[in-house]
C-alpha cells in the first residue's frame, strides 16, 4: 500500500491542493518500509488525483479537501482521509494502527 500525505514540512497541510509537498509512505504488513517527499507539481483542477494515482497511491491523507477532489480521488480508486492534523509520521502510524482520529475537513470549497 502507498499512502500520500499532503504536507508542510513534517506537519499535515490543511489543504491537499495547496500543500508544498506530498510525503509518500510505502507500507507492507502495516509497517512503513519507505518514505519519500515529492514537491507538489501545482494545483490544477483534476490533475493531482491522476498524478498521485500514477505514483501508485492508494490513500491520500490531508487536513482538508473539497468534495469535487474527494470524488476525483474515488474515481481513481484512492481512499481519502480528511480532517487529519499533526505530524505526518504520527498520522500515518495512527492510520496504519486503525487509531487515527480526524476532525472536520479544513476545506469547504
């Protein structure tokens, strides 16, 4: 499984489309085996879901995301987890253990 987290340094970004980078986590058997950080290539309507799908992402975690983006990710077979906050490493660890607590999406447009 590959998880992407919309990130700002080591923290979850409040909006996936405007984040400076994506932290990508490759996991096996519930554990992280590799982490890479890639720059956000730019926010254009409909682009990022396809871009991340081409990177093999199965799940996107962000602080916020609009409903159109959620629909586009689902069309690419990518699970969306919104309302996350805090350290990207902790968020991924909590997600993998099934204990990730999320709030309301920080994005409403």
